[in-house]
C-alpha cells in the first residue's frame, strides 16, 4: 500500500512538472530569457526571434521592449532602403508594449524614451529634406514621449537632455520656416516689381509708338495738303494764250495809247487843265 502511494505521488509530480513546463506563460518567460542572452551577446537577429516566440505565447511589455530594441540594433547593418520599415516595426512593438498594464514604471519609462528617440530620428530625417512642418510634428511627438518617460522616472537625465534637444529643434525649424516665409514674400515682391517694370516698359513703348504714328500721320497729312495748296496757287495763275490773241491785245493797247496821247496834246493847246476823264 505504501509502495502504491509512492508511485501515485511520483506520477502526480511528473504530471505537474509537465504541465508547468508546458504552460504558455512559462515557455514565454523561457524564450524571453533566451532573447535577453542573445541580445547581450550582440546577436540581435536571434534575440528578435526569441522575443517574437515569447510574444506568441504570452504578451508582455518585456518581450515587446526587447523586440523593439533588437530591431533598432539591426538598423546599422540593414540596407538603407529598409531602415524606415525597421523603424516602423520597432515603433509598433514599443506601442504594443504600452498597452500591457504593468506596475513596472522603469520598463514603461524606457519604452517612452525609446519611442521618443524614434520620433526624434524621424524628425531629423524630414528636416534633412526640408519638410519642416512634418519634421516639427515628429519632434513634437518625441517631446510628448520624453515627457511621459520623465513622469515615470523623473531622475533620468538622458531623457531630460533628449527632451531639451527636441524642443530646441522645434524652435530651430520655426526660425527656418519664418526665414523661408520672409524670403518667399521678398521674392513675390521682386516678381511683382519685375512684372510692373515690364508693364511700364511696354506702356512706354506703346506711348512712343503712338506718338511716332501720330507724327507720321501729321507728316502724311501735310504731304497730302501740299499738292492741294500748290494746285490752288496754280489755279490762280492766268491761263496761257496763243500768239494771235496776244497780237490782238497788243494792237488794241497801242490804239488806246494813241488816243490818250491825242487828248493830252489837245488839252495843252487849248489851255485847259488836263483832267482825267477817261
């Protein structure tokens, strides 16, 4: 009877061991520990795989945090075209980690800190290509994450420094935007002035052309009037006469002159004062 009790106890112990060993939460912790070991050795790809296995069995802030970090550590050896995708994946893990309720303020603080770093990095990338408005939105998101991190861990000097840098970058972007806006206004004014100068120049050319056309028209009128004046002058001149008519007029004039001469001689002989009675 005692032997049977021992066997029964051993059997129950084996079942308990198998049950506990196969419990998803327990297996998840095992994968998490393996992931941490690989991460500390710099084997980030293997670490990521273990963290993912851990998350498949049980959701935990530690596994999300580890997966996000492992992905971030792989960025320098990943082709540049994949960096944006890697950052998005890491962000997703960090944000998933925030949804897990936990009293571990230290872990939550680090999640917010890392999220802030990702947003800060995106802000720098957008700034580099002069997308200043989008860049400031990313920097502002970084600021909010850093603030959340400091609420959980007020003594974190690194997070405080990063917060100050994000706020500085926001102001720097605003200054650049102000200068760009001022330059755009000055450029618009210069364009308007050029356009106005062009209009004034065209108007001046039009006025000169009109004046030239007017002068040409006046000169044309004068040229047309000149022949008319000449014609009028010519029309006042006596018409040419033939030789026969000229001889007749000359003979008539001579007869009249002889007649007048005879009258003068008669008046002198008779003592009469000469009077012009013709």
